[in-house]
């Protein structure tokens, strides 16, 4: 049961990342399909900064 739940969470994270990087960008006028890659490649933001911001949001929305 716990392993299945863990795998479901991991799979959902994969979906979230796909949405963040591709599917939600396809028609986004503010943050387009290639904008995140451009920003990382040109050091506008780092992967570590993106991950840290996700972490902050998770922590601030986590309800024990």
C-alpha cells in the first residue's frame, strides 16, 4: 500500500513536470514553450532555483 502510494506520488510529479515544461507552455502567452529552457541556458534562473521555489511552495502549502 505505501509503495503504491509512493509510486503514485512520483508518477504525479512526472506529470506535473511535463505540464510545467511543455503542456502548460504550448498556449501560454506569458511563458511560452521555449522560455524556461532559454532562461536556464542563459542563466536567467538555475534548475536549483526552480527546485527551491517548488520546495518552498510545497512546504508553505503542506498541512500536517
